[in-house]
C-alpha cells in the first residue's frame, strides 16, 4: 500500500496580498492559483450581512462599501480589536486573518485536495504576541500550523533553492552573506543572513511592523486629496466611500509610477470630479522620509550583524514595494552594490515557506534535513521590576535581541514571605528601559509553590525562546521534586474557548488540542 503523501504547503499571509505555495512531486516549490485564477489573493475581507467575502471582490468593495471592509488587518495583529467596527462588531485582528486563511485553504483544496498542515510566514520583526496571534489565526482557520517562519528567512531559502544551494552538490563552499530587504504592503523587514552550505543562519534582524506600500499609498492619497480640496473646497478623505475609492486609484497610480514618470488619479466627491496628475518626482519627494526609515534600519541591521557592505555578497530584494525605482536607487547608493531582484518579489516568501513545510514533513517521516534554519530573536526579552528609588516600572533585559535561537535564560526570584504559594512575573519585549514603553507579553503566573517554604526561598524561572521565536516558561524550585504549574497569562490574546468558537464558526471544525 502506498503511503498517502501530505502536501507541503506554505502560506505567505501578507498585509495586502497573500500567496500559497506547495512542493510538487519532484520537490520543486510552486505557487497555487486561487479560485479567481490569481497567484496573489488580496488580504481584504468584506462583511456582507452573514456572508464573509475575501479577496478580489472584497478589494473592489472598498470603493463602494468601505465601512464594511477590513483591509490591512495584519497591521493590527497583537491588538485586542481591529481598528474599525464592522457591521457594529469589533473583530480581533487574528479572526480577520483566519477568514483570509480559510479562503486560501478552500481555494488550494480545489487543486490539491484536503490538507491541514501548513507553515505560515511572519515578519521577522513580529514580536511574540503577534507570532502567537498568527498561529491562532491558523488554528481558527482549521490548520495545523507546523511552524511559523520569518518572511526574509523564507525568501532567502527560496533564493538558496533557486541557486541550487539546497543540494549537497550545489551547496555553497564559501559562506555567503545575504542581506534581505523586504518591503511588502504593510511591513518592512531587513535580515542579514549567512548561508553556509545548507545552513541558513540569521545574524541580525530589524524592521518596522507598520511601514510598507500602504504608507506610500497614503501619501499619494494626501497629495490627491489636497489638490481636490484646493479646487473644490471638499476633502474626499472625510467620506469613507470617496476615500476608499481614492485609495484604490492611488494604489494603481503608484504602480504606474514604478514604470512611468507620471500618473493620473480620478477623484469624485460631492458631485465634483477632478483628474489629478502626479509625477514620479513629486511622489518620491513626498515619501522620502518613508524610504529614509528603511535606509536607516538597513544600515542598523548590517551594523548589528557586525558586517560592512563589503562583506555582503547579495542584496536580495523581496516584497511587492521593491518595484518602486526609488528603492533600488537608494540601496545602490547606500551599498555601492547592484540590488538583486532575481527571486519573485511577491512569491518568494510563500515558496520558501513551502520548502520549510517540506523539510518538517520529511523530518517527521524520519528523513534527515536537507537544510537548516537558525534564527535570532527580533526583540529583547525582559521582566518588569520596580525601581526602589523612583517607583518606576523598569524593564530588566534577560535575552538581548539578535540572540541565536533557541535560547533559555534563567532568573531566580526569592519568595518574600513564609509559605508564599505563588509568584507573578510580568514579561515584556522591547528595547526601552521603561517597561511601559515595551510590548507586554503577559504575566507568568507561578502557582502552587511547595508549602511552608521559608521567606527568601529561591524560585528559578526559565524563559525559553523556541527556534521560531515563540516563548515558553518553566519553573524550578531547587529541592522540590515536582513540576510547578505555570502559564503565561496573556493580555491581548484570545482564550482557547474563544479560539474554538471562532474555529467552529469559520470552518465548521471541532476543537482540537492546541497550545
Ligand atoms: P507584498 O505584501 O509583498 O505582496 O507587497 C504588496 C505591496 O506591493 C502593495 O503595497 C502593493 O501596492 C505594492 N506593489 C505591488 N506592485 C507594485 C509596483 N509595481 N510598484 C509599486 N508598488 C507595488
């Protein structure tokens, strides 16, 4: 009997577009088309009464029913609710992402049959809360998320595959340093990688989870809206429908400006209409600060990796927004190198994710890995303490950013009083010494400590980052013979029963074990 092969599927869950890839019978990654016949699915959701519509139709609806459309939900991941109320309801952003994933699954199934195991990509700069939320979205969409992988790493893997590095014969003899500049629709990531044989080692990563093509669109919207305002005394940005339509026009004009020196935007509002011409130069001037932010982060990340431009063998560009000529010009000027856009800008991430899925599935069947990935953490991990002099909440860093993963750090706490049975440790991620300026992961609650311990008894808390940047906590009381119960009580995360409820609602599946 032949064993049924499980498809190796990778999903690039993007801010503006998503893509699905799988490995074919020969192990070659390829992107799948959706039900509309496209390789990219707009990550846009329309709530239309009881119907939830995802993709192209939802994107079109922005121009006519913007208040019912959720776009860029990935930007809000990590927050309790999506910034916009949709049909009177506040949705958690990961639920909106789950609707997108559900559509991707249904469409892919039309071609490859039922499947549930996937790798989903996340920006390298996503913090732990956002990583968990992405896995939760996968669970709610009925997937078993094999792993999450950083987008620039996935792109580097796709690049390595394309170069033949993943075969024993083709693997690089000399270590190669690749800087991945990934400017997508809503996020910016830069990662410096070393490819050593079939090993992909991240040396440093940096980025901005709220910087991407969408911000460039908004600048065009502002230019057009202000021009309209000067002519007609009305501001189209004040009306959601007019603003939605204008945004669609501007996103289109932005693409035109990547290949032509000027583009026109049509704007209708309150019975007035205008055709506004925008030149590439005007666009570039209006967005220089955005580009500069990516320049600064790129330089920082190279420095964090301890390298110079002369050490970089490839400057790999990924993400749809790298098509803007200003990106190439800036990077050329910054690095003195010719940027390499040889991987498919919109598909490389999904392709790399499917290679990673293939690797995990093969390993589960007892096969040796054909390549390995080593990551770093993108944010420092700390615990909150109170400064006895100022009373301020301070962040005590335990694991600095850019530490190779997996990693475990131990912190010993002392009980304050006799027979103390619990300890609460607040965990944050971020670089600021002030705890309130960092991202709150949650509280690690240590319960049922052994009875009758004297005051000042040591309690060791072990903070463990897994290779994919997820955090696990363990507690050891020296001398105690049993495992102490502990869990991270999260603030901006859905409880298991809510995840199960959404899972049932979105894809009709029953709860299953999920941690
Ligand atoms: P991604 O998330 O990597 O698919 O990138 C999507 C972003 O790339 C969106 O903001 C698009 O507007 C942008 N994009 C796609 N094609 C172009 C182009 N030709 N010129 C400028 N931006 C583009």
